């Protein structure tokens, strides 16, 4: 904000960075879950190895929580006085 950024741009940047990391984590987690489900397919009763609802619901929940978890610090960052923040850096 000290160099001309607006409050919504700061929040957008922080949420975007958090969302990018979250999407990478969800993708890695999805691939890991598929691998583990493949290894445990003999123990999965009445559930297919490709349970799309469960994978989708958990992925969506994690993404929503990550957006919320990024939005809160982003909002706080916009309320800090730029001169005070620059003095502490």
C-alpha cells in the first residue's frame, strides 16, 4: 500500500498465493488418496476406489477453508499503516 497498491489488490494477492499453494496440495493429496485407495482396494467394502463425491467434497472443503484462512490475514494487512509496517521491516 505504501507504493500505491489498493486494499483489494493486497487481499487478492494474498488469497491468490494461498490458493495456489492449496491447489497444489489438493492435487498431491488427491493423487496420494488414489494411490492409497488402490493399495487398500481389498479392504474397501461397498465403496468404489474412485469415490468422486468424497474426493470432490473434501477437496472443495479444503479449498474453501484455505480461501477463508488467506482472506483473514489479507484483511488485517490492509488495516496496517504502511509507514508503521515499513519501519518494522
